[in-house]
């Protein structure tokens, strides 16, 4: 069966000038599950691993957490497998892995969440993985969803647990609440667990985040997606970026002289993924040339499909007409600018951590200007405020640093 995923490709210009030396070109590839997949949902097998340490009693965090988990129970299907592990100084299994058929009983179990004690996350991750393992299946979305609001003990042990989960095909979503947790550590938990990390600023936002996480799991209908860009002779790949749902530098991993290979994992309905590739074009005479062919391979376990493919040719013209060569694709250029702003942000964080506040301040101000021009007013405001913090105090605020690190890459929206 074909047509489960739409593969769209565009270059930053339809035509580039004829030159005597090589020149850069950018290719944007967008991959989106089609309407054929709109009503398909993946069955779930996940465990909430929830911090109930003493700090969760502040500002009714624990009450907001109970409400968020109970709302999430309304979203899952009766045959989805749900488990809940709470942790403070020790883990406690509130719900052992089971189908979500008796939602009243599941919600009653959530009421047992009470704040108190220290923060020991690693044993809870181990207990959560044990619950997911009971129903581990390749045709389910197997996931640990962790929420914490503080610093945990034994961070290396948590990283080992994230790696153990990844080896068994269980992705880890790690969410930090408030500002008192270690953002670098939690990022590593998500990365080692082949998942992601996120920042929840206020307890009132937990429900929205949990809703998004559950809906994204249900919508992850396309699995094992892998994108290959086969290049024509003379074309050299320079850089690869994932640009949606999050901007991230994929570096040169999977890049050879003749192709670019990117493992995309899941494609979520109504979200998809985007990849931007920087290429070096050789000198060419006037005319139109196929510079590459994009091929997407994927599986759809819910429909019993494996090894499906979508392909698209990428063609660019070389012209001696300056007017034609000056015309750009505004969407691709906008995404290139967003990537440029993201690079400024990440460099600023690195320089601030290294103590080079002058450089970090300058970079944040430049990023703020670019983001404002792109319509990202809230993020631009954060950049400006943090630039002033650096200039005056030599440090970033905890909230500002986390906002830049976890929300600064969410500016690209597919389908726009």
C-alpha cells in the first residue's frame, strides 16, 4: 500500500546563477503522514514515572500532577497498557501494567500520590521499565514518561537506566517541572533513552504537556522512518539539520560522498518531521539538473505494513538570468533563518557556561533580533532579558536558560 506519507522537497532557489566556482544550495525535505493515517492510532504501553518528593508539595504541584494524570487516563484507549510508578526516597508502584479498561480504578490509584521525602529517580526508572517490559511488543509504543521537579541523587545510575530502556526499545520522555532541576542531566536522560526532554514552567501546564505526550504517542503511526538522499555526481553534502518538530544539529553522521542517511524513528500524525541539508553544487552550464533523489523508508505496524517507500526527485536550474537567480523560496529561506537563530542560541549557552559573558550577550541579542523578525516575539523577549541578565550579573536565570535550551528549537512548523 502506498500514500501513507507525503514526501515534499524544495530547494532554497529554483534556479541558481551559473558560476565558475562551487556554490551552496539548501534542500528542505518534509515528511508528513497523510489523511489516510488520520484515524489510525498506535496501541500504547507506557509508564508514568512521577516525582512525589517533598518539593512537589509547593504551590500544589502534586495536586496539579494528580489532575494531569487523571486527565491523561481519559485519553487512552481501553486496550492501551498503563502503569504508574511514583518516587521520593523510594519508588512505589501505584498501578502495575494493565489495560486501561477500568479508568475509575486507575484514577482512584492516582489519588494516592502524596508529596514527601527525597528524590531517588533511578530505582523508579528501573521499576517503570520492569512494568513496561511485562507487555513489551513491537506493535506498541513502549515508553517511560518521567516528571521531576528537583535534583536527583546518583545521576549516572539514571543515565544507565535510560540506556537500558533504549536497548529494549523503550523510549524515554523526561520532563522537568519548575526551575530547580539539572537541565543538562535531564537532556542526557532523554538523549540516552532515544527520546526527548522538556521544560514545564508552571504546575498548571502539566495537563497540557501530558496531553501532548499521550496524543503524540497515539499518533506515532509511522515507525522506523529512515531518509536517504542520494546525490548526483559532483554534489557534496556539507551539513544536516533536523528542523521539525525540533531543530537539532545532526552534524555529518550518516553523511558520505554520495548520500545522506538520517534515521528519523517515529513520524507523528499532524506533526511529521523536517530535514534541511546543505549541499555544495559544482559549476554547471545553463540548464536544469537532477541533483539528488530523496527516498523515505518506513513501517506502519498498525496496518501491518513494512518496508514501504516514498521517493522524490530534487531538481535545480542553473541560469545566466540575474533576475531568475535572485528569486528565492520564502519558506525554505525562513527555515534557514530559524536554524541560524538556533545556532546563535546554542553558541550563547556554550559561551555563557564557559564564562565568556561578553560573547554570549552579543549572541543572545543577535538571536533576539532574528527571532523578532521571524514573528517569535515571546522567545525573542526571553533572549533580550537573558542578554541583560548576563550583561548586569554575569549569569543566566534558571528559567531563561531552560527556556532557551528546551524551547528555542521549537520554532519550525510544518505545513505552513
